[in-house]
C-alpha cells in the first residue's frame, strides 16, 4: 500500500457535488426500502431532499463490481486505447481505461472513507 489513507471523511462534506433528483435516484433505489419507500430520496428537516442509503449502496455496488472486474483482468490483456483530449498539449493520448478506473476507485476510497470503513473495504 502506497502512502497512508487520509481518513478525513470528506464525503460527508461534499454532498453538494451532485444535484439529486427523483429521476436520478428512482432506478437506483430499492423498491421495498423502508426509509424512502422506493423513491430514492428522503426529506430531512430543514434541508432539501437527500439520497437514501439504498441509492448510495446501489451506486457503490456497481462501482465495486466494475473495480473487481478490472482487478481480475489480466494486465497483459488490457489494451491501451488512443483517445482524443481537450485543452493544451497533445490532442491524442494513450491510456488503459480498466487500470485507470481501478486506480481511481482505490484512491477515492482511501480519500473519502473513515478508518473503520476503509478497514472493512
């Protein structure tokens, strides 16, 4: 493991990154969820609607499934892909998408999970 995890719990502070709407959360929610009753959003006192825990678990499961697929894949089989990029510098760049996703998932989990959550992960 490279470096020590941050364990700042910053995810709790970044709730404004996504604008949660019913159309975003409806398909991700559990139909029989007690808290949101399958709507994906729950109303908190004095605040706007927030995503239900069942929606956040669904998002995590999808990302974790993809992470496991990327981690299991043989690195020799991972093919570099050429893609266009914006901005200054070269317009074409090479990358290995599955390895980049796995690395991003690992780093984000280190950055946003608490110590207890990270040990469980």
